[in-house]
């Protein structure tokens, strides 16, 4: 059912590797905008999450077939389905199937997909052979987000009921844990040196943290409750938004510089940096897509849905 004034849904968005397009879930579809002028370029069949392959040729999303959750692969040039495969059951809410996946990410080489299921299972699949599936044996039962290391050998898993764990992608074995309270968001810097995590807690302990990815030691803390996180391509800044807050923050933790990007009328559900680091994007149900110059100023609003 469409809600007046609400243009997009889901907590997900994906930029093409060249930064020319952005795909966002929008009421059972994927809406695709050209980033140069903010024009709506196309709509494709899609679900509640989206990921764009680093190779640029495939877009992944989810779908529901009754109570069965499916991962669907689309041709990025046409939006047509090229493959799909089952991945567990949806959670039943009030006798109706709930949503699909909570998060979906490609590995840096585009050969592996990681999905966070509403059933509390994190799965890894080979893109070329989805029957090659691995389920991670997690401590918590409420995983929320995943992030691959830039070399693709490790994956960080954030859960709302357990600390962030680092897993070996080949074996699924745990190879490290962030010594902190449960976190709801996680991101890995493009150079592999840092891991960012954020607590969704609504008390004084809520914070956004930067960790040394090798030693897994805490480097610094920002006492703001990041809800969604994204590293800049230069890896020296982090974009974040706080739950129920409209502003987007960019934090250069090396010099503790915190910049506020204002102008949104709705709380962002996801944030992204352009591949060249010149822009920051935020997606929210009513604002749709907003884009700021990374240095600040007023945002540019993308075309709304009809």
C-alpha cells in the first residue's frame, strides 16, 4: 500500500561503481536515478535491499515468493532478471510474511554475496554458483548489517544482541571480536585499516567508534549514536546519520572535525559517498535522494516519484 508523501522504502541504496546511477528500493520496485542531474532513469522489479556489483554488471536485490525469501540478480544494463535463488523463510508477523533481507553486500571482487536474513541467519553465496552457500554460526540471534574487508578475506557482522564479530569468508570461522556493546551498524574503510561501528542504544552509552582492523583495538569515539555509516573513498572521514535526526554528519576523526550537512526534512535511512568523494548522498522515505557537496552547502533534491 502506498503512503501519501512516502516515495521510497527500505534501509538500503547502492551506487554504480562509476557513480553515475543510484538504485533505491521504492514500494516493491527499484528506482534508479542518474546522479548527474537527479532525473529518475528507470524502475526495475526489486525488493527491500539492493547491492551493486563492483564489476558494475549486476544488481542484487531480494524478493518474496509466499513465505520464501529469494535473492534476485538483475542485469545492470537492462534491469532484467538474470538469476534468482531461495534463501530461507521470511519471518511471520501477525500471520503474514514479514520482509525479506535486512542487508545485502557484494564482496570487493563481486564473486560473493552476503545477506542478513530476517530469520537471524547471515549467509554467504557464490554469485556464479548460489548452491555454494554457507551459514555463519553467530553468537547473537539478531544480526543487522555486514561489511566485507577490502581484500575480501574477512567480513564483519553487526548484531543488536552481540558484539561485532570478524569472520573468515572461506571458512566462516570467527577470527576476532570488537570489545564493545552490541552494535547495529558496521563499515570497513576502503584501505582496510579501520572498522567503524555504531550502537543503536538510546542512552548515554550510544556512540560511533573507530577501530584498528588489525589489532581490533578502539582508536577513538564519537559520542553520537550513528544509525547508518559510510566511509569516504579517501578513508579519512565517516558519514553518518543518527536515528530520528534529519542532519547528516561527516566526521574526520584524525583531527576530530565534525561537519553537519543540513537541509533534509526527513531522517535519512542510509548514507553513501560518491566514488570520487565529492558528494554525500542520503536517502529517506519523503525526501527520496538528497546530494550534498562533501564540503557542505544546501542539498540537491532528486526527482520525486509520480
